């Protein structure tokens, strides 16, 4: 697949590179696995002459250093005499070299140095602090295990705490880019196809590529690709998270499966699992950034909180693949597809709301985008989008079919909203419906 999107990120990386010609830069690039971090960095710096790319493979430090030395010899045409067995020696050499020869250094899967030799981080801190003043280096480190990258750079007890001069988070593709990619592969795509691609991949770069390069460019073909025998996607959820969670992965997986299946309050989840879960929920939200608290707009208390899985792919993976894994173990993939097809319309109704919220965020037209519901759950407004600058607010009802939107009901729900809060009462108020026709 050719390179799509990422214009803002590339512009930022170019700016950082230009700054590094005057003063040392240390940028961290994070993002979930398969989001396209490496492709982004190599694309942004494809025209940089003195570019070094180091991949931290899971091998000994001595073997890694051999790989890194070969990269230096090939890219910089510099002979390095003797055997180098410590990364600290390479890092020190490059920072000193950059004082007379500007360098861009990418270190991929940076967090895996912890497995290789955890003292690498303290060595780097000392070398960076002693050499950064005169160095002209553009150091970019990226990693896929968010919790470890967070500890390395955000924990004040760690040696590299606060050393970064910038941070870029690579997120899934926004709706406009997903549409552009799908149109490239299937110019006659339908909005049902678009919603399926968004539902199954969440806009994650590598998932989109895998789907479309395999010819799965319609809703039906995507479902077959996602759940078919020997599908990459069947194993991806576990492969992605088991390293994040460690030995407690089974408990985290059970929580996520329940949330994906509609048990979204703490009391519901604890009632089923028969155990107190506040610590696990806090870690899922703050350390792993996999769930978020979904609460009515302007609610100030912690009541009426519903948890939601942030990642679209993981949401559908836990709802079907993990939940019905026993079917997959006996080869009943077609039976599971029947269940998915049966649930599809209902399931993607909520996904459609997420799609429109993402589209609104991408438009940059609003200062506040959220939802609202009352305590009894009798009145729910799918999307409230407000612009505090222009003093406008729109209440949206989201339905798959436009004919199912009843504006009168939206207005009635808004009246209940205004009974709870005075916000937006003086704004220019609109009521609209959104359907698949508006994708």
C-alpha cells in the first residue's frame, strides 16, 4: 500500500529535524502497535542523507551493537575499529560525531532495551546530559508498548524522565483518510463498505493495508477476512496485549470482553466477576489507555459512568473473537460469522456514532463534542457538538437509515438536557439527524 495521510506529523518531524541543526532534539513517538510509526518516520526522513535506523531486536546487546555498527558503516561510510559490545559506546560516539556532522537517529522499539540491558537508559541519560549542548542530533525513539514507554519517560524515578524535547502520538487514520484509501482500492465502494472497514480496523494503518491488499474491499469480504480460518486478526488481539498485561492478562481480558459485550458500569462488571476491580479499571484507563470513562456531558460527579474501549479493533475483537474463542478452537468460524452477521446492524449503530464524532473532531469546527443521557437512561442524545466561539450547538440523532430519524424526539430529549444544565441555552441551537448517507 502506498503512503497515505500523516501530513501534520510529517510537517512536525521536518520542523524537528530543522531545529536539530541548531540544537539537539530528543523526540519520542508513541502509538499502538501496527499504527504505522516506523513507516511515518522513514517517509518523513526519506531524503535525509545522514539517517541511521536502529531496530532494538530481542537479542544480546553485543549482537545488537554489531547490527548498529554495520548500519553506521553503511550509511555514514565511517570505519569503526575494534569490537563494540555496549550501546552506550555507540551512543556516545554518535553524539560526539554530531557536533561536527548533523545526524538523524531513529531507534525503533526503544522500550525493548529494558530486556536487553536496562542500564542502557541510565547510560543514555548521562551521555545525553553531557553532550546535548553542542550536539546537532535529531534523536527519535519510538515504541509500541505504551505502558513501558510511559514509565521510561513519564516516571520521575526513571533516568530518562523529562529528557524528551517533544512527543508525537501516532493515532489511527481519521475518516477522510480511510475514505481516500478505500476509494483507491474500490472506487465503487458503498457506505456499508466504509463502515465495515472502520469497524474492523479502526483506521489502524497496518490493518487497513492487510484488509485491502488481500482484496477484502467490501463489507462481506472484510467479514470473511476478519474471521476466516487462519486469519491474522484472530490472533492479533492477544498478541498485541499479552505483553502489556503480563501474568494478569486473563483478568484484564475478561474485563475488556465484558465491556465490549455491553456490561459497561463498574457494578455490572464486578457483579459478574465477583471481585473488586477498581485497581484494574484504573490501570486500563491510565496506564494502558485502553478504556475511557464515558459520562454525560457536563456531569461533575462520578455517578452514571460507563466504560468504553477506545480502540475499534479491540472492541470488535473482544466482543466476538475472544468471547467465542471456543468456536474458533473447533473450527466453527462459519458459525461465528453467522452470529456476527446477525448482530452486525445493531453493533455498527454505535460504531457509526463514533465515526461521526471522529469526523467532527477532524473538521475542527467544534470546541466540545460529547453525548448525554439522564440517570434513568430514558433520554439519550447521541451527539452534542458545540462551538463556544460562535455560540452554536447542535443536537444530533444518529441512525443507520435517515428515515428513522425523528427530529421532534431529538427536541424533546434536548428539553430534558436543559432541565439539568443551563449550558447552551443562549446559543444558536440546531437539531439534526445523521445517517449512513452522511458518511
